[in-house]
């Protein structure tokens, strides 16, 4: 009797969080933000941005999902495979590379906190609106990664 009681408590306390069920008012809002971001002219880049952040955050679910989405939208397997070493390969454009630098700066938050020169680099390739949307995409994927990783 005691064992079953303890087992029930343990199983309940350690079960994954059902975010979409328990945060029913929030979940649709987050999805609507993602739908708006999907309209971006930088949609293909956003797949790589989401994948890179998911790699950093070690979110296996999100890595798998963003690889699938990138491939469906025409990204090559070779570039996906080499994203993890993007600094050391010539597969990516300068625009993509500065975007990946932004992803890493906003995802790891281990830098000195001064992103002025990086913002200057970004503005060579992105309009103010595009930069705002890129920043929102990085913020959103980090939010989704943390929701998923909470259940690892």
C-alpha cells in the first residue's frame, strides 16, 4: 500500500509538463507569433537560426523538427550537417554568418554584454525590421527550447 502511494506521488511529481494543455491561454499566442515570423522574407535563414539555437540548447526535439522543416523548404543536407561548424566552412554567406553570431550571442548570453559592433555588422545585411524579426525569432526559439528541455 505504501509503495503504490509513493509510486503515484513520484510519477505525478516527475511527469513532463503538458505546456499546451496547462497554458491554454498562452500557447495560441506563441503559435501566432511563430506564424507571423514564418511570413518573413528570411524564412529559410530562420530555419537555420532555429536549428543553431536548438543545437546550442541541446533540444533534441527541436533539432529534429527544424532539420525536417529546413529540408522541406529546400535547404541542403550538407549545409545542415555543417551548421554546427559554420565558422570553419565556406557553405554560408556573410549574411548567414552574422545571423549565426547573433543567435549565439543571444542564446548563450556568455559574452560581455556589449553587442554594439555586432548590431553594426547585422545592419550591413538586415533592415531595421528584418533585424527586429531576427531578434524575435531567436527569442522565440529559445523560449520553445526551454519549454521542451524542461521535459527532458
